[in-house]
C-alpha cells in the first residue's frame, strides 16, 4: 500500500531529498519519479525554481491548463513532499519545499543536453536565451552569470573547488566586506554553507548553498540584476556590470 503524505504548510520543513542525497527506499524513488513523470507537474516545479510563491491560478496560466487541472497536480506535488502550500485570504500559494528540491530539479535537468526550443517561435527562443544568460536556481544565481561569478571567486582564491566546494579564509573576509555577513557565525538549519550545483545550461558548476543565496539576495537588493517578467530569468544592469568588474574582474557581453 502506497504511503500517503500529509500536505504541508510553509512552516513545515520535511526535506524530500536527505542531506546525503539518497532516497530511503526503492518505493520512495519510484514515487518521486512518478511525480515528475508528468509534463505539467514537471513544468510547475521548474517555474517554482524562481524561489517565489505562486498562486494556483498563476501556475495554471503558466502551464496552459485549466485551473481545476492545475489544482489536482498541485495537490499531488504537495502530498508528495515537493511543494509546500499556504492559504492567504482567498488564494492558496505554493512554492518548492526547500533548497534540496531545487537542487534535485537542477541536477535532473543537467542530465539532458539543452535542445532547441520546440514551440513558441521567436518569443520562446528569446525566453530560453535569457534563462541561459542568467537566472535564479531557487535562491542562488545560475546560468552564464552564476557560473561566471563562481569561477571568478575560485580564480581569486575565495572558493576552493578542488574535490568539492569550500569557502576559504579569504572568501570569508570578502563576504564580510561585501555583505557585512560572517559565514562563520552559527546558523540555523542544516543547509550547507557552499556547494557546487551542476548548471544545466552551462554544464559547469555554479555556487549553491547559503553563500550562493546570500549573493543572489545582494545582487537583487542592490539592483545589480533585475528579474525579467514573472519567470526565473534575470538581467544584469549597468550598475551590476560595474560591480562585477570592480569586485571580481568579470566582464560579460
């Protein structure tokens, strides 16, 4: 008999993928695969990689399905532990359960070669190109922008990427100066400080973990990047271009 999971609110934090990256049984793996095997549910999960909460009607419009159809898919995703929900007034908001779900989705996407845009013509091709230039991967930066920041940090000795990601003492000092945040201070939760996340468009790793999230928050808060529309894509601003050049020696076309 298949185990039934209780729908969760934003306050509940059950991790779908354990910290060691392993599922607990073949049944759990099969259940997870079944959730993502539907194209509409997969598309909903990918949309939520922007790290924001969406309403059911917004996700229905994004997926191109009827609201009742989207509601059924969202119910399954919440029960399966990939999403969490919260009601506010007349609306129900959903988002990814936690960063481990975003990591799972990005890792799965990286298993496949990016192909040509199948439908939608010029508009879809433009949106796809914007995602490849820069986007959010839940809360870190990804795409060409995210990879460029990661590699520049490694080149300046702020990150040690040999055999895994580690923040160096120079990296700690750099973050204190840049953000006013000391990564060595005690922090709640078990989220890793830094981790490599294989970027599905660049096929190289971008910086994930808490440091990646803090940098993305800084970029958005300072206006170094701005969101393009309601999706995950972000655009580097003139202020951001100057900041990257001055802080990390990065020049992006």
